[in-house]
């Protein structure tokens, strides 16, 4: 069963980013991918807070959501739609939302980013809580590939989120993580955190990232990758646009959990 991560360098205009995402999803589908994930803010990144707020869609309607549904249906695959800005309860803010569509183009899940990034070092500063309203619900969904959990970017630093998602008797088989890690934090922590989440939850990890120098000058870390339950990196891409593809082997999941039944040994 093939899974794929799409890596992008999105700019501040929605239409060109949708075109790029469509081209790369088609490439993944042609290579046999049954589940494809896009990066965080794939329709626009590097934009000002005002631009992101202006691009918000109402839940269930809008060109970004129409694109995701139509693309999943066209290629007959599971599509984890990175994240897009949706309307929040607070009219001055947005929800950073990951929408999931089945091969019929039906939406089967919505995850709103829970942990909001805050970072200040020298001239580099981010405060997502200023414009983003955090979510409060964990999200997973079932597919023929297994049980899939979703998180977004900064969530990666909070292992308790994934432990809560992976409660027995139904552990996660795949964790999908769209992201736009900064180069500073990504260079230091991205790979080690992803591999840790795969090992401690004995699941595959599919991380789809923004990766490169954006039109406004922002530099994202990239390194989209697919990791197996033993923590081995099966495929990765450093910087640039492209597709990262690998096999999800269900028998390997079973063998890993049988030989080292760590999930059954949990006390807390």
C-alpha cells in the first residue's frame, strides 16, 4: 500500500498553489499512492496575517475545499488536505484546519490545530495565537490502510497528544503530520521528533512539509519524510517541490508490535 507526502514552497496567492498541489497529487497518484498528504497552509504561506484572514472559508464551502474534494474524487484516493484557513468562532481569528477526503470526494474528518506556535529568537518571531483560534478535539479516521491520526506542525512537540490518539485496543497505524517548520527549529528538531513519534507509537509517520525559500523571504525546513514503526526513514526530500513515496506494510506493523509489544506494556 503506497502512501505519499507532497512537499511545496507555497506563495501568498491561492490559485497558483492549488495548481501546484494538483500537479503533485497527480504525480503521486500516477505512482500508485492510495493516500496523499499535503503540507500545512498549502494554499498560501508567507502571506501576512491579514492575507490569511482574508482567505478564510466557511466550513463546507469555498474554492480550497472544492479543490480538495474534486481532487480526491478525480484520482480515487484518500487525501489529507494539509491545512487551510477556516472561519473561527472569534471573527478576528481563523482555524488552521486539516480536512480529509475519501476516494469518493466525501469529507470524513476535520482536525483544527491544537498547539499554537510561539517562538522568539533574534529577528525571528512567531505568535500563532494572535490570529489563530486553537482546536480542542483529537481526530482519527479509518481507511483500508488502517487507522490514521492527524496532527499539524507544532503539535509534534507534544507526545501526550499522540498517546491519547493511540489508545489500545485500536492503536494508530499511520500518523499524518502536515507542517511548515521553520528552518531554525526544523534543522534542530524535526527529524528526531518525527522518528520518536513513530517509535513510541509503533506506527508509520507521513510528514508533508513546506520546504524552501518562499516569495516573501520566509525559509521553511522541508525534509518531508515517511518513517516506519522501527524509526527508519523510508523516503525523504530535503528542499524543493516534489513527492515522497513509500510502502505502508501492514505485516511489518504486526511483526514490530508482536516482537516488542511496548504498547501493551504501558502503565500510564
